[in-house]
C-alpha cells in the first residue's frame, strides 16, 4: 500500500520534471546557432525588410532575388478585367458538374475549399473514378508517350500569381488552363464543343453571361474560361499571422515559429526557391522527386519541352496555405510536412546511377545544385514546420451555389 503510494508520488514528480523541461524548451529555443530571438523578433517585425538579416541564398539566385513578404495586389489581364458578376458566373461554372460528360464531376470536385482548394487525396480521382494521370492533350501535342505518373491535385489558392500553371507549367494562363481538365479523359472527359453547347442550353446562364460581359449574352468557350479564371483570381489568401508579424505586430508568432522563419531564410535555404510574396519563384527545379525508373516515374517539365536539362523539374509550389493542402509534392507521396522537411534536410538525394536500357542513362535526373544537406537539428526541423503554420490561414466557409441555372 505504502509502496504503491510512493510509486505514484515518484511518477507524479517525474511527469512534473518532464513538463517543466518541455516548457523551458519552448521558452528558450537556442538551436545550434545560439540565435538571439529577442533581436530577431525586433528586426523581423520592424515593418522594414531592409533591416532583416541577409538571406542565405546562392549567388545564382541573388540577382533579382525577391524577398518573402506580403502578397501584391492581383493583376487582372487587360483582355479579361474584373467585375463582380463575372466572378460570380465563374463560381457557378466552377461548381457546375454539368460541364462533365457524366454530369457528376465539377472543378470543385477536385478543388474543394474545405480541403485547401485541393482534394486531400494522394492523386486525383476523376471521370469514372479513374486515377488521374497526365493530360492526354500533352501526349497528343508533344508525343512523349513515356510511362506517365499520376499527380496530386494542386490547390487553386493564389493561382493568380503564377506565370504558368500545372506541375509542369504546360498552361500559360488561367484562361488557357481550364480547357485541359474539361477534355482530360481521366478528369471531366468532355469535348469542348459539347461542353459549350450544353452551357448554351441553359437560359439562366444566358442572363448571367449578359451581366458579366457588358450586356452581351453570347455564350462561348472563350467567355466560359474567362469567367472561371476571374473567379479563380479571387481565391487569394487573406492576411496570415506572418503578414501581420512583418507589418509590425511582434506578438502574433511564437519563438519556435520565429526561429523557423529565420531558418527558412538562412540555414535551411528554402528562400532559394520559395520566395516573394507567393513563397514561390515561378520557376522549375528538380527536387529529387521523379521516382525514376519506377512505375510512377514522372519527368515533369521535360515532358513539355523535350529538353534534357528539364528532366525532373517541377513548378515550385507556393507555400501559402500549405498546412491545409496535403498530401504533398506532385505525386502526393508525403503524408506529413515532417517527411518533406526531413527530405530537404538530407539534401534530396538523387537516384543512384546504374545502367538502364537504351537511352535511359542520359535521362538520369539530377537534383538541383541549390539543394544540399542542411544539418538541421530536430528542434530546427520542427521550427521550420512551425513557421509554415504562420503562412497558413484558418479555413473559411465559402457558400457553394445552391442551385444551377436551368
Ligand atoms: C479529377 C480531378 C480534377 C478536376 C475535375 C479538375 N482538376 Fe484542376 N487539377 C487537378 C490535378 C491532378 C492538377 C495537377 C495536374 C498536373 O499538373 O498535371 C490540377 C491543376 C489545376 C490548376 C493548376 C494550379 C497550379 O498551381 O498550377 C488549376 C488552376 C486547376 N487545376 C483548375 C481547374 C479547373 C478550372 C477545373 C474545372 C474546369 C479543374 N481544375 C478540374 C485535378 C482536377
Ligand atoms: C531548389 C528549389 C527548392 C528549394 C531550395 C526548396 N524547395 Fe520546396 N519545393 C520545390 C519544388 C520544385 C517543389 C515541388 C516538387 C515536386 O512535387 O516534385 C517543392 C515542394 C515543396 C513542398 C510541397 C508543397 C506541395 O504543395 O506539395 C513543401 C512543403 C516545400 N517544398 C517546402 C520547402 C522547405 C521547407 C524548404 C527549405 C527546407 C524548401 N521547400 C526548399 C523547390 C524547392
């Protein structure tokens, strides 16, 4: 009996000690480099990025380097200016499953605001619930009929700021992008012609087109895609805690997140590619993710350009909202952000050279020279992950259209 109570007391004291230690750990994060967090907090929240410690970037990135910061205002193209009726029409079209052959798949089926504007799946399910794969148009247009890998549905958060779309950049504008999923046999599987005719049949849409396009009720593909693109350009992240912090609110992020921000810009080298207000450089890099010579091999940009130097390059994705857009990477094989950051910590090892049949050796992917072993401690890895939550905002409800025009 007495022994039992002693044990309980001891156990209680032990838990107490662990509790204190972890609280101390939280208050006093030092990491390897003995960071002066008080000073860092002052500099980063000063409201003046020129006071920030200099970024740890490669000389090849330094020219024209775009510091992380606030998102700029959205620029609408001259031939597709914004108006609220057009954005509203675009929202209806985005949610309308009647744009697909089966009448069951809308853009929103794979780009759901509750799932970070993606689908939460490793790779997308589409028409007939088939696994999404590379777009058939690309194969037709470029003739690269290599084994093509399935891809993770990208978020449409902040797509207004990209200069090209898709993991391999094969669409050059949001207006251009929308025709791909409509035709893709594994996505909406509808011919553009048939889709255009179907939308034309609904008188309710006619009135909405007139409102959106200066009184002219013509319904055509060009306008359908312009309206969808206009809606997409309104899906812009609201101010995140990071944005408030760097605009002069020193208390909205904690010490761990602050250390993560500093590491992201320095020792971890993330800003070599994830930079600017978008946290993406609008360029393509090889992140070591081709799954070379496996059934899911995907050579990325190479499939579009046919250039050897593009083997395995993918578009740098924005990291805004990234906590809510998992699973991650173009193949969706990373179920946690820790997996992603641990990969970077190892320097994204490239596949080991061996002999492949035919000309395969010459296609052996080379990981970007910007990626090196980082030697981040476990505490630092966790800090970088914590930082990512400061550029992710709380999901808000968006009311989908209740009824589609007939
Ligand atoms: C079956 C699921 C599915 C449907 C339906 C679908 N998408 Fe996608 N979407 C994807 C996948 C997968 C990708 C990435 C494909 C790739 O890179 O090859 C993607 C990529 C995109 C991108 C590129 C984002 C970026 O950062 O480059 C945009 C924009 C987009 N989709 C909009 C749409 C629109 C508009 C529609 C409806 C007309 C639509 N999607 C229908 C799965 C889907
Ligand atoms: C050489 C350029 C480069 C550097 C440096 C870099 N990234 Fe990336 N990052 C990319 C590219 C390209 C992808 C997409 C790769 C793919 O899917 O094949 C990516 C993908 C990601 C993703 C997945 C996003 C998604 O939507 O699936 C995360 C998270 C990420 N990076 C975080 C980081 C962090 C944290 C660092 C620093 C430790 C970092 N990156 C450094 C280029 C880079």
